[in-house]
């Protein structure tokens, strides 16, 4: 008998209808469509109507995943939400989504790992399934990045968008499912990408608001260089220790932060365009939602088939680094 593994058996996603193009941003800050496209690959991003919380996006994605799998929310054992834009500091957004979707018997919690959040949450959820403690775990990546964007800072406000994605993890013993994960953090990188105020270090005050400290701050070039190196290192390592090379990978599904970061990793692994999902032009960087949204793009393009070897990879604030290697089980998608 093969090992019991946690497999993705359903996917649901949600992005708000409202779209903000590069041209729209050029009306607000000193930027241009040409600069944004050539430096990042982004053409537009979806943005919520003001006041729409992360739990709303997450709940919509969760309901879609349940519908596609033909499950009721009451069958879920556990809900893990990856987000850096929780509705509130507490309670956890997982609790709010549990209530919204009516997952009566599920417990849950949030994972804070920024752009690596989805792969970290996936790994955490997989442990409960592999151990036999749970058979239906929902993992959600959801962020309303526009709630923490400074529209006076042209170097960050062009990068992000809003969105959510949810998967269901269930046990499989047919060789499919999550094969391995590789995660690391380097907290010395915290200073390069963060939201300085609103936590215990600098609680909200008139001063923190006046200094615009409740927004994302980043040193873009430093983050860029770290991400280029770590995406490729982490991806190579996980392949190597599982006796695979780049040519064995059927699909590379990377966090969508910058097209140039994705392509640098792609080239180091020697992957052709056909094996790499790129949808950053459509959504921008939706933080914890990029990987499930990229899985959706892969399914829409019919690039994901049962048995495919899939490599997920992400780098984010922290710094956090994560990759997950899996054998695709198949989901209902029409
Ligand atoms: C942010 C990022 C796109 C900037 O690209 P870059 O090539 O590094 O650009 P730089 O920061 O060196 O800036 C180059 C110039 O463009 C300017 N610039 C920055 N943002 C701009 C914008 N939106 N429009 C026009 N010009 C801009 C800078 O002011 C700078 O001008 P200067 O040379 O006169 O000082 C890039 O660093 C990046 O993607 N970093 C990673 C960010 C990320 O992924 N964060 C999430 C973590 S997962």
C-alpha cells in the first residue's frame, strides 16, 4: 500500500469585479503603463469596493471549492487561512470565514507568512491529513492588499491586488498528493518588507497615522535580489532531494510578485514557457492568493492533469521561503 498523502481535491477562487489598470494608477501617482509592465509584468489588478474585508473574499473562494467538490461546509474539519490583511488583528480570519460559510464542526487559525502564506498553510494542513487526524482540511489564501497600500508610494502601490483562493485537502493512497515541502525563514530580512505600525511595537496613534506607517514599506531592490536567489535555490533543492530535475517538472506554479523573478527561476531550472504559469499581468501580486489563482489559470488553460509533477514556490516578507512538490490528483473543473 502506498503512503497516505494529503492531496488537493478541490479549488475555488475569487477576485473582485472592479479592475484598476496601470493607466488608472498613472492618474494617481507619477508612473506609466510602460514602466509597470516592463519592470513587473503587471497590466491590471482586481480591487475590492472599499470596506470589503478579506473574510468576504475568502468565504466566496471557500464556497466555490466546496461546490465543485460537492461537499457541505459542515463536513470540514479544519480551516487554515493565510493572510497579512486579516479583517482585524483578532479574532483570526479563519473564525470569521468558519462562521460565514457555516463550517459548524471545523476549528481553524491564521498563518502569517506573507507571500509564502499559502504554501506554509498548505504544508501545515497536509500534516493533519497525513497523520490521519483529519480528512477534510480547507486551506485559504486571501488578501485585501489595497487595505494596506499607500497610494502616495509609487514603488509599492503598483504591485499589489486583491484576491482569494481556497483548496480542500483530503487523503489519497494512490501516489498522488503532496510529496515534500521545503521551508525556511530569515528574520534578519524583516526590515526590508513590512508594515511598521499597528502591532505591539508601534500601536496605532496619531503619530503613526501621520507618518503613514500603516502601509506596506519595502526596499524593492533588496527584496527582488533575495527573491530571485531563493526561488531558484529552494526549487532546485526540493527537486534534487526527491531525485528529480527540472525536466521532470510538468508545471511550475510560482508566487506572482514580479515576472522577472519568476522567469529567473524558470531559466535556472531550464523550464520552457509551456510549463510555467504566469498570470501576474491580470492580477498583480495578491500575496497569499497568488498560488491558488495560478492553479486556476493552469486549470483554465488545461495545463494540469492527474499525475502531473507540480512545483509550487514562494518567497515573501519575513523573509519566508517555501516550496511544495506534489503529484496532482485532479479536481472537478468545467
Ligand atoms: C519594486 C520593483 C518593481 C522596482 O523595480 P526596480 O527595477 O528594482 O526599480 P528601482 O527600485 O531600482 O527604481 C528604479 C527607478 O524607478 C523609479 N520608480 C519606482 N517605482 C516606479 C513607478 N511605479 N513608476 C515609475 N518609476 C518608478 C524609482 O524611483 C527609481 O528612480 P530613480 O532611478 O530616479 O531613483 C522591484 O524592485 C521589485 O519587484 N521588487 C520586489 C518586490 C516584491 O516582489 N515584493 C513583494 C515580495 S514577494
